[in-house]
């Protein structure tokens, strides 16, 4: 296995919940092999409080998490990216900036917990369900033998991940 660290960007429209949870989960699970970031096309300006609360409960370091624009990752001084994942359908349809490093891209359709309406307890359950769904996808991703796959096969594997975790998680409900 290589000592190379792969830079991964998770995109969403508001960068307040899903993309931040994915960033935190990959940094936690990636064990130094991945450096995850997140951004939004129209960032909300602040993380969703329930996302932060849940990540703290899961023993994630949230001190560096913030809602930010995807333009931070597209400028001439931006770090080259290896992978870019959109985690919301709105961001998937937008015209993205040019990413440094010519990253492989994939879409992982994930429901928006910030848009969920219901009681506070129901909202918390929904946030947890979405986190678990993202974590499942990330677990599959970190276990791919990235260095040994050609670009076409790797792209197919990244797209396949979207279809593996779409079923609701009954444990979280």
C-alpha cells in the first residue's frame, strides 16, 4: 500500500449537514490515507446544529468544521483533488468549477437532513440515519484498492457505491 494521501471533496448546496458529515466521517475512518474536505455551491454560512451535535456524539473532532464555498477548492492555490463527490441532487446538476488535479467524480444521492420536517426527536433520528448511510458508503470507499484499479474501473466502483446504501437503515429509525 502506498503512503499517498488522497484529497477528497464532498459537495452539497448549503454545506451545512451532509457534506460536513461526510467530511468528518472520512477524516475519521480514512486513518490518514484520505484528507477530506467539504463545500457548498451556496453555503449556508454555518453548520447545522444537529449535524455538529451528532458528530460530537460519534466522537468526531468538529473544531475545524465550517460551511464554506466550493470556490476555496477551485482557485490556483487550491490543493489538487483526487476525488469529488456530490451528495445532493441539486449540487449534481450545477455547473461546477474546474477542480485542480483532474479528480474522479461521482454522485452519491443522499436525502437532506436539514430539510427534514418533524419533531425534534424525529429530526435527530433522521440525521443519524443519514450519517449511517454516508458512513456505509465511506467504509466501502476506504476499502477500495484505489492504487491498483484503472480509472475506468475505479469510476464504476465509485458510482456503484451510490447504489449500495440507498435503502433506509431500520436500526436508526
